[in-house]
C-alpha cells in the first residue's frame, strides 16, 4: 500500500512538472501572438506604400474623439442640472 502511495506521489510530481513546462511554453506563445497582433493592428492603420495613416486610422481617431466628446457632454449636462 505504501509503495502504491509513493508511486502515485511520484506520478503526481512528474505531472505537475510537465504541466508547469507546458504553461511556460504556452505563455510564451501567447506573448508572441500578442506582439504579432499589435504589429498587425498598427500596420493596418498605415498605407503600405507611403506609410501615411489610412482611412481606418482616421475612422478610429474620429470615433475616439466622438466618444470623448460624448463623455464630456454627459458630464457637463449632468453638472448643469
């Protein structure tokens, strides 16, 4: 019985080590993919030939400005009441 418990503890320990290695590997993969996604998002905002910002960047910037203005309007409207 004790040998069985010892064997199970050993198996559990090896499983934990394998899981830990896999988690580290997958974390690295996630970091790599995040970096590639950021690069793709950034390049999608620029014209490939000129490097100038494109329509997608313009639309995104305008949406950000409108969202900021909406919040400012909501705050000022709430204060005026």
